[in-house]
């Protein structure tokens, strides 16, 4: 469905070239949910923006993004506009700032339909009906009353649902969700994730879910891709990545998460800090903080190495005998 | 450590600190050529005003009728003379004293008064805030110049009255600015943290909040300075500014009105000098705003 | 054993007073935000009491009110059995706070040295040289290098700023610390570092913590006992293991079921609550949770507010299903 090949997003800055996304490859199959996991600054949000070519100035994209037989990075701006919101839709993190505060919610959902030509000459009533059925599908209670309300009259969870209605209005094949539940309370988060799961099953929409919460990714995604310093360091089926993490960073992340289990073991955090992305060398970015680093790690660039069925990781230790 | 030594140590420390800050500041200024230009021009005016007795070629009040209305370029009178034979250059230099003195003093008093009242009102709210806010709104409803004219007409001309009239209306701007900034800063967590560490309200305002709002206040002061100088000139033009006889640009413009067709320099030169000064101040103020503000967006 | 800190019916309301004009023209009444409503808790020396709840439940307000950063509307705070009516210097030196937002809780215009000097001066250390020694030792204790002493907050990462905040709180040499979501704004790996640091400090200095958070996994990890808040009231209070294994209050059960778990084995049957988290403005009568409750008993829940009652030993619940003693 969506194949990303050697995606690079570079920002020239006064401190050097910042490779916000460096050599990312992954495959999104129809109906699957891939989780893009990492801490702040690792490039996960930028990857989503790159797919839709919404990268802010002065970012430069290179690589290939294959979608429906075309490379999105080669498409004209007009063609991209037809893709955005229609074939590939995006949901952002903070619904309060993403919804326009001066327009009614129903109007904003209808706008999405209008822009993508899905209502044509249909009379106003028919358009309204379409919006109401969308609102029902995403679980907004009393849609006919809520249609006329403004975003600030909605709670956080409902705003997020409204955003999803806008995103789903045009029946996209792919949904990109950038931390959709981070700003929400945990009970609301459960509701929203449930909704996303429902959409995935009903409409067979493929999804990329960006989150910093490994637990959310573990529960919700079919596959997990871990990012660090702009690179994809591990990718594989969820169970594989969680139970047999191949990359030391993934292991470190799993070790630093407090878990609700019988024994309360001491957390083992990853020492040090995330590196400055400006002018990073092509060698392993995690080496300075890695407890298992070899001298080779600072000299060579580990490619994606095999770590199991459908499971790869960017670590030299996996390349035959360490 | 005896107190004298402590004081010297403290002074040196202040100088070093301000020196370091000054260095960084000047470097920043270097990136804003217009602001730098404004500052240089302002400095020139300040020096002229400061050293007036030494640089002015003639006594600004003494006029020689024999040389009345001489054009610029006349030997001995670089910028010409006015209708009673007084040297224009000397009068302009001494006029700078008036403008700058009145301007700076008014701005500083307004700044201090307005900021203190605004900070207290914004921090404590309640009836104090309500009363002062309403009063300030009342004052703001008056057009500045009319108000100043009214005050000066009643009080009569003179330095002190002039400064009083200007200050009385200007402090309101600082009050509103300081109040707004304090209200927004007060809810920030670092203020709560300082209270939790045991600071009294007064110390919180002085040592925590004030350093964070001072940049806006300074920028406002710089921008208001130009406005106040023009107002002073306007009042002197109308004859209700400084005492008659004291050389001031406004009154010079007024004096030269009758002779504008025969001796353009008597009215035009003071006006020009005024424009250049205010322009310089504004350029510097704008540049200052740019320098101080983005530095604040430090995250 | 006298508890270190005891709250009795502590209440903090915020009154929204409409202006004269609004009242006259639009008939707006005064509204009350019942942020904290008659909360009674006892915190014992050396323990970590976890306070958990979603947004609007009042946990942050509770933390600040008990330290008198907000003046309580009513109720009492007892420290070592003695009533505290307002923040005296002595109280401030015993009870301190660590804030959530490492970006907002440090004065951006002050150096680290000056930020930490404030509590030291309150403590009475006048000599600058002695203060410097204290500051250096505090920085060392929280894991920061001494060369940072003259840096400004913006030069540090989030985790480092949080360490500065911790150093500041420790500067008063407190016995009791309210940690208001100290790790919520941090990345996962930094979170773990700070949690470990707080645990070490607790061991080393014998501190007592009120640990406020919304992340239930973090609460599970750090707390000895857990109090769950909903709309200004404590709805359940029990030792950590008990509350996670056998939660009684319907809200607690829903909350626990909603936590995503990394380990697929550790997942519960998800209880999805209807509706949204209501606001504490003019809450309805009766049990505050009844409008979203999935096992409400009907009339009694709608009309009568349940008290926090002891169900067994150390487990307390405020629910009509468990009347207790």
C-alpha cells in the first residue's frame, strides 16, 4: 500500500545539517497498523509530515514514497493536494489547536467533503446527512445538536473524534495519526484507541500511529518501528519487538518503563541524553549510550540486519557473530 | 571584610557583569545597523547637550542686533542667526539640553511610577487594582496634547511644571504594561516555586517577576521618549512650555514663523534637528525591541 | 504513630464571580469550582502516597492547598499532630514541592546559582561562600555537574531542569515533599532516571512523598499506598498492591482497565466509560460518579453522596456498594 524507501528529510541550519529523518524504509500493507515509536526529537512526527510533503521550510526531502504505483515525492503540488486528506489523511496531536475555533464543527467536517469534491451538487440537506452519519460513526453523541457547536464546546475526546471525522470523510486508504491520544486522559485514550481499532476493522484503513508510549503501540499495532535520532533502528511484528527486542535502544526503552507486575524492580534507565541531530555522522547514533557497544560501532554504519521473521534492526551485533 | 572594600568589590562586580552584558549587547546591536545608527546619533546629541558650555561658539541668549537674520555660512555663525542676532548653532545645542532633560526625566519618572504601581496592582489585584485601573482609563480618555496644554496653561511655564504635565499622562502606559505583564507572569510556576521557597510577596515582585518584565518596560520607555520630546517641543511652540528666554527648539520654531520666507533657517533648522533626534530614538527603540524580545524566546 | 501530615476535610473552592455588568445583563450567577471537596488523608513518615486521577480531579490543587500555596477554603492541615493555619517559615522548611513543568518552574532570567540561593537565604545562610558550597553539594546530589552553576535554564534539557527543581526543593532540607507530576513532561528514558533519583533521595534522606501523577504505571512503581481522586473527592485509598489487584470503586476499575500495557499478558478486560470527564464546576448532588457509573445502584447513588469508609483494614472506598463501617 505505502512503501517508503530511503526517505531523508534534511534541514540545513547554522549548526550544520540536521537529518531529521535519515534513511527510513518501511512498508505499510493494506489494513495493517504500524506503530512509529520513539522519544521526542527522534523524527517520528517528521516522517509523517514527509509522507504528505508537509515539511516546513527549509526542509528538503529525498528518497521514494510509493503509493498506488506513483512516487509521491515526484508528484506535482496539484496531485499532492488530491492525495492529502483524500487518499491519505492525517490526525494531529492537539485537537484544540487543529480545529478552527471560529467555525462550527459540522461545517468543518462538511468542508472536508466539499474540498475533495465528494458532494458535488448535492443539496445542503444531503450534505448534512453525510456529515451526521460520519459523526455517528466516530461516536459523537447527539450529532444533530453537536453539528452546530463550536470546537470549544467539545471536550478533548470529542474534539479528537471530530478530527477523525474530518480525516475519514473522504474514505482514505491510509490514516496517519500523530500522537492522537497523548493530550487525553487515559480513559478517553482507551475510547479513542477503540474507535481507531473499529475503523481499521470496518473500513480496512491502513494506519501509521506515531506515539512515544510503547504500551499503546504494543496494544494497538500489528507492527512496531522504533526510531532514534532520525533513523529507524528496529522494525518487526509487535510480539517480536516486545518479547525479543533486537536493538539495545529498544531493550533500554523496555527496561525504563515502569510496569504493573508483581515485583517492583528498579528501573534501568538509559544513561546519557539524546544526541544533537546537527551534523551527526553516519555511524550508529546510539553507540555513545550503548552498554553493548563495540569499537566497530563508532566506525561503521550498521545497515538493517536480520533479527528474526520479518524483524530487522540496525545493530552491528546482529551481523554474524558480533 | 570592611565595608569600603566590600563596596569596591561590589562595584567592580557590577561593572564586570554589566561589561559582559554590554559586550553581548553591542554585538547584538551590530546586527541591527539601523538601531546602531539611532544609538550613535542619540549619543551625539547627548554629548552636545552635556558639553554645551564648551562646544557652543556663542552665548545662546546674547544676541547682537547687528547680525540679525544672517544666513548659514556667515563667518562666525555656522548655522546663521535668528531675528535678535543670536547664534543658531549655540541655541540648537542648548535646546538639546532642554529636550533631552525634559524627555529623559519625564520618561524615567513615568517608568518608575507606572511600573511600580502596575506591578503592585497586577500582583495583588483587589480594590487597589480596580481604583487605579479605572483612574488610568479616565486619564487615557484625554488626548495627550490637550491635556498637557490644559495643565501648563493652569500651572504656567517652567521645567518642573512641564515635567509634571508630561509625567502625569505618561505613567499610565507603563502602568498598564506592567500590570498586564505581572498578571501573566504571576501565574507562572516559577513564581509559585519562589513562594514555596519562602519569599515574601515584595521579594517575589522585585527579584522574580521584575527581571522578567523589565525588557518590555525599557522598550516602551525608549519609544515613549521620542513622543515626550515632541510634546515638549509642541508645548514650547505654543509658548506654554519652558520659560520664555530658555532656548528650546519648539519656541525657536515659533519665533521663526514670521520670518520663514526671508530666513528659512530660523524655523526649519530646529524642526530638522528635532526630527532627526526623534527618528534616531525610534530606530534605536525598534532595534532594542527586536534584540530584547527574541532573546526571551529562549526555549 | 502520629502521621507526618494529616488532612481533615480539606476544601478548596474557586469562586467565579461574574462582573456587575454580566450579572445585570446576562443574569450570570456566581459559580463554584469545587476543586477539592472535604478530603481527609493521613500520610505517614517515610512513605510515598500516590495520588492519581484524571484532569479536573483536583489532585494538583490538593497538593498546592496543603502547602498553603492556595489558601484552603475550609478544613485543617496537621503537621506532626499540630495544626498549621498558614505557611510559616518553619512549615516551609519542612514541606516542599517539586513542579511538573521543568520549563515553567525555573525563572528564565536567573542562573542556577540564584535559583537555588533563594531557599538557602530563607533558611538563613547569609554567607555567599557557604551558600556556594551548599549549592555545589546539592547539584552533585541530584546528578548535575558543578560547572553548570552559572548557566541559565534554557541551556539545559528537560531532565536536567527537573533535577534543578529537585535540588531547589531539597535546599530547604524538607521532611515532606509534594511531587506534582514530576515526570509527566519528560521522555520515557529520562523519566526513569528521575524516578530512580527520587527513590535514592528518599532512601538517603528519609523523605516522605506525596506523589501526584496521572500515569498509573508510574504510580504503581513508586507508591506504597494509592489514593484515587475523582472530581475533588477521594474515592478509593489502599496499599498499592491491593488497589491494583482488587480495585473496588467502579472508577478505579475503569481507570485500571484503561491502562495500556506493554506486556500483552498483563492486560485487563477493558471497561469503557460512557461520556466524558465532567468539570468540577457546580457538580451534581449525590455520588459524583453516578452519571458515568456502569454499576450504579439507582436512587441512592443519585441522591446521596457516599462517604469514604473502611472496607477492610487499610482499604477505604467511597461507594454505596461497599458501605463498610
